[in-house]
C-alpha cells in the first residue's frame, strides 16, 4: 500500500514536488521529505544530522612533531 504524500510537498533538498513517499528522514529539526534517494543521501551528507555519524576529518589538527 503506497503512502500518499500531501500534494506537491516540496523536496527539502531540491524543492521539486515529492511524488513518491518513502524518502523521509527524521532530523533534530523534524521530519524532512525528499523526492528521491539521491536527495536524501545528499542531505544527510550536507547536514550530517541524524544518525551517529559524527565521524569527520577533524583529526587533522594534530600538533605532532613533524620534521
Ligand atoms: Zn529532491
């Protein structure tokens, strides 16, 4: 049974009307909805919100003795 989305809900990433439900994401700001998996993936990459994925390249400022 396909989910029905409110008509022309804009994708939270690209702004296109969401035709197919199922690409929702729960964030700290609430429920986001996307038009496709690509938008959802991109959004998570950009915002980095949601899951316990705080792993980032922040280990760079290692002030070690470099010779
Ligand atoms: Zn989109």
